[in-house]
């Protein structure tokens, strides 16, 4: 039998953690045949809660879960891991923007970047979920540099991607499995640009452009993007307003989709949204952790090239790029570094 994958989940005593660990443990990410050891990290005051989660996972009696380790220090958490789901961070409350969390959360990702460099394998792949996710991933990658390549770091915009696909499906009268190739450009924030201009919908008559399947071009430029009732940009805030807690079940599912596709690859002709270090594609400054459409094969993502961006798209992408540059500088300052 192959050696088990060591999979770390930080913030495992929190809300997302509670949904996420079961999905990973039962094979939704790496497959039912892949043995895994789950490493659960949280802060020392959460040790008892974490142990409760560990006991429950044991009680799930899952065939390929070969171990569950509950730890409260970074050395034990990061040693020899293959994958890291970095969830542990403060969530926002009603009325806040995600970037309001920057000062509180960025230090966690500086410290975990160093821990990755010190203890993890050089091949470790990382998804940052804790907000503001793109900028936290940027900082984490910076402090792991030299040991782990920056292309192994990503931030989660798959929840936005899934939200956009679901809205297109609802409006087109199909199930979400019949929608592909929506794109989230930029930041996991209210400046992100959800773009359906390259998306396709499969109807009983065959595959058509999403824009014609939806049949409401105006809605795609307005309500779909930003009106609170239907929106993709503001959906996270709407969930907080209603639940008084931020999204957890859908966030955990999206994190699983993200790593599942990174591990297994994307099907022919399908792309997904993933925030990865820019290589300059579409004019985005190099190194910024920016959500792009990507295809994945053999564990390597590739930014989809050559998509046409009209004036509307370019304007939206400029806004989210500007915000990410500002966040980057603020985060560097919070870490005691000079601006780039
Ligand atoms: P939560 O408060 O329920 O859980 C967070 C957990 O992290 C807590 O148990 C806390 O003790 C732990 N934690 C704090 N500092 C830690 C550290 N240094 N090391 C390890 N653990 C630590 O929050 P939640 O609802 O699970 O959300 C977690 C994060 O995910 C938030 O920042 C939230 O905004 C973000 N989020 C992102 C997305 C996305 O799409 N990218 C979606 C949903 C939530
Ligand atoms: C989300 O998109 O639901 C999360 O990022 C939580 C939030 O703060 O909106």
C-alpha cells in the first residue's frame, strides 16, 4: 500500500473545519482508495474541542483514514505534510469587508509560511481559505520562499466560482453539472469579477453560450455580479447577515473541489477558477495571487491563455487588481517589510 498522504487542516476546531475534515477523510478529495493521515491544528485554548473532532473522526470508522493527529503547535502540524488547507483565521462579522481582517490575520500566515519552510516537504501544496485569502496566500508564499515554490500556493475563489455556476444554472433552467467555464477574476472580495462570457451551458438541444442560455445580458452585468439578492460578489455578506456566521458548508465543499482538481486534474475542455501567483498573464502584475481560469494536469495548473476581454471586463479586472496591490502593500507593512 502507498504511504498515506499527510493532510493538514488548520482551524480544524472551527466551523469550516468541522465540515471539511469529514469530506477529506471520506475520500471526496483524494479518492476513496487513497490512505490519508489527517493532521488537525488549532490554537491551544481550542485543544479540547479539537480532541472532540479527532474522536468523532475516529468514530466515523473510515476505511482509508489511517490516522488523525490533533496538535496545537506549528512544528507538529507542518512536519512532512503533503497538502495544507490553511483555514484557521478570524472570520468577518456583519458590516465588515474581508480586508478589514488583514491586520489580525496576516501574522498567522507569516508564521505558517515560516513553518512550511522549516518543516514541510518542498512539494507541499497549499490552499489558503482564511481571509483575506489572496493576500494571506501571498504572505505565506513569501515566507516559505526558498523551500517551497510559489506556484504551490493558492487561495480559494472556488466558492465564488461555484456560486456563479449555480446562479447561471438556476437562471438557465438546468442543473449545475450542465454549466462549465465560468471565471472568477481577481480577489476573493467584493471587487472580484465573475465573468460568464466564456461559459457554456448544456441544454437538451446541445451546448450553448451561457449568455444566450441565461437570456438576460443586462442581469449578467448587474444582478448576477452585485445586487445582494442574487449576487456573486456579495453572497458571503448575505450569508453572514442571515446565519450570523460566515459560510461554512459551502466553503468546505469548495476547498475540497479546489484540491480535488489540483490532485486529479480538470476534464478536457473545462477550466476552473483558482487564485494563483500571476506570471504576468492578462497584464496582472507578476507574483500577485490573482484568481484566473486554470486547467490542471499531472498536479500542475496552467492559466488559460488567449481569452478575449472586452472593455467592461478590463475595467472590472483593473479595479480588483488595484485592490490586491493595496492589500499587498498593507500586508507587507503589517509584517514589517518594505513595499514592493
Ligand atoms: P471559525 O472562527 O469558526 O474557525 C476558525 C478557527 O481557526 C478557530 O477554531 C480558531 O481557533 C482557529 N485559529 C485561529 N488562529 C489560528 C492559528 N494561528 N492556527 C490554527 N488555528 C487558528 O471560522 P470559520 O468560519 O471556520 O472561517 C475561517 C476563515 O475562513 C475565516 O477567515 C473566514 O473569513 C474564511 N473563509 C474564507 C472563504 C473563502 O471563500 N476563501 C469562505 C468562507 C470563510
Ligand atoms: C465567503 O465568501 O462566504 C467567505 O469569504 C466568508 C465571508 O467573509 O464572506
